[in-house]
């Protein structure tokens, strides 16, 4: 889950997610026609 940087809404469903590195998981969200990423360890 990530927060939209524009309106502050919580976005639960990523439009895309992938492993950038074995220890780094990236989730891409979209809201208010803005895309933002959230990084996390698995
Ligand atoms: Zn938004």
C-alpha cells in the first residue's frame, strides 16, 4: 500500500510490481494520473 503524493489517498493495488534486485521489491502505483513507486524488501 502506498500514499498518493498528490491527494494523500491510500492506493492498495499496484499497476505493476517487480524485483529490481533480489532484495528489492518495487511496486508502481498510479493515482491522480501520477505514477509513484514504493520500495520494499521482500
Ligand atoms: Zn491521488
